[in-house]
C-alpha cells in the first residue's frame, strides 16, 4: 500500500469509528446498506423514504427498510410494499413507532403529524438512532423546548438530527445567504415572507369514527395536531427570515381569522409583524383560501439592495465560493448531508435551530389567536408568562393511552381565547 492509499484508508477507518455503530456495522459486514425505519407513512413520509433512498444511491450506498409505522396499518403496508418489506414489519397504531425503533434500523425518518414529533424524537434518540424529523417539530412551546433538550442528548451521543427545512440545502438560497453575509445588499432593514395558497386537503368524519382516528386522519386541519398552517407550512418562509437575518425576533403581533375552512379548528389566514429589534420588521403573511392569489416566497430589503429568497438578488457585486451540491433536489440533498455527516464523523444537529424557528411560528399563531403581543421571552424562558407552559391537548401521549377527546371544530376568538 502506498502512502496516499494508506492515508485514505486510515481516514475512512477513523470516520467509521467516529460515526458510531451505524457506519461501523455497515463496514464490518462488508455491506453498503444503511438500515432505515419510517414513522408516519403519509405522502411526506413516503417522500422522505424515497429521498433517503436516492441520497444513498448518490453516496454509493443502498437503503434497507427495516420497518414502517403509522396510526393506520394499511398506510404502513402501502409505504413498505415498493421496498419489498414483509407486512409483518408494517405496524399500525399510535404506539407503533416503538416497533420501528426496535426493528434494527440505524436511521429513523419521522413524518407523523407534528404533535407526535417530541415524543417520537425522544424515543429514537434514547435508542441511539440518527434522526430525520420533518418540520415543524412541535405544536406548542413545551413541545418545542423538549426538542431542544432531546437535541442536546443526541449531540452527546454523536447522533445526527436533520430536519425538513430544505431551503437550507438549496443552491439558490445558499448562494443568496452567502452573498448577504458578504454584504451584497448591505444591512437587512425589513422584508416580507409569504405562503399564500389553498387548503391542501380535508378529511370528512366517517360514521362511527373515533375522535382519535378522525383527528389523526384530518390532522392538517386541527391546531392540536399540526400547529395551524402558520406553523405547519409557513415555517419554511419564517425559517428563511431567521436564517438570513441571523437572529430571532423580539416579539410578534398579529391577527387572523377563518372565512371558509370546513373542518377542524384553524384559521384561514394570518398577518403577523415580527419585530427583530434594531427597527427591523418582517411581515409574515400566509393564507389557505381557494380561488385567491397564490404566492410562496420571501423578499428582503437591505441598505444596498434587495434579495428575493433563493431567487434574484440586486445589490453590490460580491465574490463568494462556488456552491457545490450533489443533487438539484434539495429534499434529497438534506439526506445526503445527513448521511455524509455521519460518515465523516461530524453528524449534523439541527434540533435547536428548528425548535427555535418552530417557536417563532408559534409566537405568531398565539398572537393572532389571542390578540396579544407575544414576546420571545414569553415562550422561551419566562416561566411566569401564561404562554410558557402552553400545551395543546389532546397530546401525543393521550393518543397512545387511548384518552382522546376532540376539541370543538370552531376557531379561536381573539380577545377571548
């Protein structure tokens, strides 16, 4: 073996040892397979599994699906079928996540309704699994802060935690972030972030259906399950604002309402002023109403130019390093980055960052629901605030215990909420 080969092989061995049992076991057996389990088998869960599989191919690996889990077993079976998974490893029920974690996987993909994320994430990290967790990661302040605590445990164990905010793995956004940091638009003085669309889907209640099953099937339309669309969907754009500004807002003051939603208890629209301090305000606007103008994106105005999220940027010409990615699909790239981090012995850990952005979105929702000004301290560290210990019920634990009572399908009333 020549010197170059020796150094190369030694580096790979060191990375394998640092990466922990997931990669070491793969190398020891001579296999190139990464064992992965899926919790939450809806459209996003099946998509995440495909993205993970595609990422493995890019890295010269192969994904081996060990188990699937969903509240409804037929969904778990459907997700496992394309991968040849035996139906006995496709689990149903609100406690089925435990069976995936115990299935021998090294990576766990979590795409259940957001309300379940803190409980499932804690169980996966306790079992020593690398985690991909979809956004948002909670529906209330208590849940979001628990994600931060679990993330710290993951870091201590050398586990990867990557989340589904794919704009942070997308070339256009990475390029504009680098240009902004280099001073291309000067100091950001304000902006607007938007997700204006329609209700993605609704599920009607079936005759004789339990509260638990109805809420789980129609989760997108219940605040207790999704966090409302300002949290579940608009978090992507809010995340870009926090990312590009490089800091969290001081407070949120917003309003919203419901005009045409047919199920659940959420608002149709939100308009929130996020105060980032230093006279910098970001207008957050989101709407889910069919037949109205649709736009998803971000705009930031600086002292020397303007940036359109991951698109056009006008300002001072700057030179930055070339952005090199493995995939044009950011949802695949985030899995590539997760796996490569483990392979290199430098696992990524997004837990604190995504929990904080989830809290920012929750701030806006609470302000719109109540009509109150909500400060960052109210949900992050002021234990005397009425919002600090806010918990949406029923909780994930209630579903697991079979103690679920559906809230009324009516929206909050500002000033009375």
